[in-house]
């Protein structure tokens, strides 16, 4: 199959499982809280349950060596992801929500790893690795779509109808994934181990270790803004009516970000580019602490959106190229470190916010952890 079709199928899969199934919770959270009246801590636990599922799901393909039949499994978990999205709008029971977010995260993790493996290997075989930035832009496209349609759906159908409509949209988008995600010659590439050059082995292992640490910090640091940014903006009286717009800014910046960061990495190297990406993200995360003006808050959202998927693209691509011969395992380990960080972030943010009744402490904590991730990168680079 031509790589362009595999690429489009992968974009569709990420839009559904990540942009919608995983991140629609962020713009819908304030509306759910206003109606059901649950605490910031509960909001944090709901997010963390999703990321626990994501962590477990990310480990599955590598743990069970899901190389053969990857496309079939991807489609099964894509369907599960869509069902959990629809079901979120059918109930107001927090216990059921916790289960749904857990299952949704589990399916998202599996779809992310399998689609990344399929698409990246296909692009590598076709010598189109630079297209990987376009692939990961699928997450931003899904986020941008949510930022545009959720305010409309919420006004007419409420937050329940928004979840259901997003599930229906996901089902329609999934047609692309089902048509063009197939087991063919690509899977032979997935099964065939690539023997790493022995003279580089000593260099690869410590770099990969520090990438894992850094990516774990990214998981903790980015997810606080990624979970609460709309709620943060809604808490600013003069910007309350434009809260959902902040999520559209995140998605708009995320769409081209992966391609831009990939092109920069091609010219300056992955690690040097990651230094810049982390620094820009820290600025975007901390801006709302120092200014609550529309320009400052939306600029922060834009800088955040322009970096969080770019960092994922750079680290996953770098990790895939220098570590394990099994693509599923290398991506799975990185995604697991990222997922572990995401479990911690919302819980800490929820507790800090419940005690202070504002998000400043959570954002400062987030920025500090991202700074630690930057230090880990530097250590790995110097080894």
C-alpha cells in the first residue's frame, strides 16, 4: 500500500484515540463540573485513571510482541475507544466515568503504539521519515476539531450531547482507518529485527535511559496544562466566555508543530531541538501565573500546543532510531514512561488546586518538573 494512505489512516487513528477520545475531556471538564458538581480532586482522578489505562495500553503491544495482526488489533481497540467516548455522555455516575476513562486510556495507548509502529515503519521503508511530523499532527487536528465543535454542541445539546456527537464523528473518521490500515508487507518490516551497529551500542543505552527520564518529566509537566487549561481560562472572569477557544489555540498550534520540530531536528539534531522545545513549553505553561490578560493566556495556550506533540515526535523518533530492535518495545517503553508521568501530574495538580483554590501552584510545579526534564536531556547528551 502506498505510504500516503498508511499516513492518512494513522492520522485518522490519532484524531480519534488521542485528539478526541483522550483530550475531549479537557474542554468538557468545566461543563461537567458545573452540572455534576464534583471537586478538582475528582477531576484529577478522572484524568489519572485515563492515564493509568494509557500506561497499561502502551505496554501491551511490546509485552506480547504484537507484530503480526497489528492492524486488526488496532481496529478493535479503535472501536472500543469510540464506544467509551459515546458512553461518557450517557451517564453521570463518577464511578462509571472512572472505568470509562480507564478503558479509553487503555485503548488509546494501544492505538498510539500500534499506529506509530505501522506508520513509522512504512515511512522508513518508503524513505519518507520526514512525514512523521505530519502523522503526529493528527493529535492536534483532533484537538482543534474539539475546540471548534464542543462550544456549539454544548450550547445546543449540553456536555452529554457533546460526548455523544464526538463519538459519532469519531466513528465517521474511523472509516479512513479501517480502509487503509492493513497487514501487508509492512508487517514483515515490523517482525524483522534490525541489528544495531555494535560500535554504537555503548552510546545508545545511556542516551535512551535519559530520554526515558526526560519523557517521564514531560508526562508530568505537560499533562497539568493539558488537563486543566480550559478550566484555568474559565476561572478568569474576563475570559470565561472564551474558555473553549483556548483549546482551539492548543490544537491549531499542535497541527503543524510536529512537522516544524521534525524539520528543525533534521537541521540541528534531535537533542538540540528538544532543548528549544522544552524551553518554549515551560514559558507557555508558566505564562498564566504572571498574566491573566487575553494575549498572555492565549499565547501560553499556543506555545503549549506548539510543543507538547512536537516533543513526543522528537523523543519517539529518536528513541526508535537508537535503542531496541523491536519498534513496538522501544515506543512502548517511552510511552510507558510518559504515561507514568501523566498519572502523577493530574493527581498532584488536583490536590494543589483544591487546597489553594487556584491553579498557580499546579502550574509552577509543572514548570519545575519540565525544567528537570530539560536537565535530564542535558545529562544524557553529555554522556
